[in-house]
C-alpha cells in the first residue's frame, strides 16, 4: 500500500493545487512551508484571506476590486470620464497605473472570450460596458486586452460592437509581446504601447 499524507495535510495540498499556476509539486512545497510556520504567521495568512473575502467586492461602475461601492479610480473626480480603458482583470489596472500614462477610467471584463473554456461575451461584463457608453459621455474606448489569442478575439468582438456607436475604438500599440500578459510587462513597454495605441478597423 503506497504511503500517503495525513488527511489534513492532503486536504491542504489539494486546496492549494486548485489555485491557478500551482501544480502538485508546488502545492506540496507550499503546504509543508505553511506547516513549518509559527502558528501566529499561519493565522495571519488565514485572517488576511478571510478579511479579503469579507471586505472586497467589485466596483459597481467598472468592476475593479474595491472595499467601497465605487473604487478609488471611479471616485476620483480628476480622472477623465471621456476615455475608458477596457481590461480583462483588475490586476491589469495596477500594471497600467504604474506607467503614469493613463488618466481616464477603466472597465474590467472579468475575463476574455475563450470558446475552449466555454466563456462567451455573455459571461463577461460586456453588457455593463455598453450601458456605461449610454449613461456616460465617452469619446474613446481603449481595448487593453492581453496580446494572446483570447485577448485578440475579445478585442475584435468589442471593436465590432462599439464602432457603430460612434466612439473612437483604439488598441494598444505593438511593443507588448504576443502571447504575454499585461501584468508581466514592464512599465516602459506598457507606457509606450499605451502612447502608441491604434484605431481598431
């Protein structure tokens, strides 16, 4: 009979293994690291997870993560409401904000079109984006989806949807590697891509 971990350890490994980017070996390493931590450190981590789940929600306007009804960017009256930058995930906002190049507002889709994973436009915050264009005075929508197959498909879909509405639809310029994710791009590359955005035909 093969050796196995104690049930509590195996349960911890299994749960860690469900996290994105964590394979079985990494899950084991993290689990054993957590078991070696002093009790107060492990409790602090557990408390941070519970606290985030209890307090953090999505902004009612743009779907960025926030502890209030509106996120800090949507609440900032100095931001330009006529330009909306559309991103896949809230973490992409952090990457773009680091460039210091963008002073408009954001809209988070909470994903990208991926037929393989069964994600279509209905599963994304596309309808909410269209509602914002009706409610707010928006002149330009910048499509900042990731430069990979899913991101490109999402950008093309949105461009076709938005063009007839009379808003300028632009896409990040080259400089971002195809197949990469925005969160891993350095500020200079991302800043140049934002500056050199192009119109979607």
